[in-house]
């Protein structure tokens, strides 16, 4: 049977890139989200909507999920409510992020789908001050400090139970600071906004400094596709890696590549962990190296430039 992918959260930043990359590989895609939202797809596809099969439904409704999953061979599960939305409505956050993940695995059990990748987050870990080293070890304890982190921790464990009890394979990935076209929500989206502003020649200030693990959105999307295709027994959840550099370094590269100098940045380190050991992911899937940071920023500027034409 040829591959057919279900992508949940298809309208998000990573989801839009996953849909784009799969279609470029001539893979059939069912794009699942709560409602239509075209802006990220139009941005990264230069004004055109991808020719996926669109399935609009509610992740918390089991039948909606089952209907969307019918006939697929692989699932990339990205749909979730982020930190501020979980804080504003904890019950809804739990329903989407935990119950929604249960619905994915229940549908997979019923329909016989055994190749799933799903998005966890670096938020399952605590603050940088909670750990002795700047780079988290492979066995670092999960110490979430937000409801979002708690829900993602639960979702990781849901996946393990479905392997232990039903033999459903899955690989969970924990992105850190995703950047690039389409990354337009959340505190750590500001470096991506800086790229967009540089393209428009508009002054912009990133409110923080310090060090982060910058991960290019197309690279992260490719990792989720690779994870869904990785036929490994179990339900491992692994960290992924990018470029661990200062926010100042990132912005200076944006300035150099764009030729626009009116970008500034703060000095305070965000309290999140700086980076995490990704050796388990390398051992499992042998992913390609991260796109060079300067190349990734140049590609991002090109996407923003074409979208403005």
C-alpha cells in the first residue's frame, strides 16, 4: 500500500511545512485542523494553497479524528494549544492536548495505523535553573512548570501505554525554538519576526537575549516526517537539535544576510533550558544535519520576499 499521511494541526507553522514537503514528494495528504486558516500555507507556497485533502474537525471529538484517519498509513500529530491558550483555558488545553492525543491513538488502534509521530515539547522540562548543566542530558528529569508542559508530559506517557498495551509504534519529538516563515505565535517567535521585519526594512526589537536552540521550521517538519516513517518498536520520545547560539548572534546574522541593520535585541536570558542532548534521535533515525543557520535565514528572507510580491 502506498503511503498516505494524516497531518493534524496542518495550519500551524510546522504543520504547513509538513504538508508542503509531503506533497512535494507526491504523497497523498489529509490535512486536519479545526477550521480553515490559509495564511501560513499561502506564505510558504508563494500565494498558492497546497492540493491536500482538507478535513476540518475537532480533535476532541473521537469520530472526527477517526473519519480523518480513515485510509491513511502514517500520522504526524501536531495539533495542540500552546502555553498562553492552556493558561487561559486549562480545561480546553487538557482536552485538546491530552484527550486529543488519546483520540489519535484510539483511532490508530481501531484502524490499524502503526506509524505515528507526535509533537511533544522542550516544555516538559523545567527551567534552566532546575538543572546542573546548560545542556540537558538524555536522562534529564521532566519537571514541567506550565500546564502546557504538564499536558505534553501526559501525552508522552499516553503514547508509551499504547505501545505497551496495543503495539502501536510512535516517535515523539521535542522541538525547542522553531524559526522561519510561518512561525508567528509565542514569545520565541520574535527571532522569526525579526527576519520578516528585515525583509520589509522595518525596525524591530527582540525583547530578550541569551542562548536558545534555534531549529529551522523546514528541518523540524522533515524530522516529523522521518519519525513517522521510522519503523522502530516502542514509543520513544526524543529531543531534536538545531543551532545553539545567542539571540544576539542570530540577529546579527539576520542583519548581515538582509543588509538591514535596524534590528536590536535584549540581554535577559529566557528561563527555558538552553538545549537538550539529541543523541537518541540521531541513533534512531540518522537525520540529516541541521541547515546552516545563515542559509536558513537567507531562505526565510526569500520566502518573505516572494510573499510580498
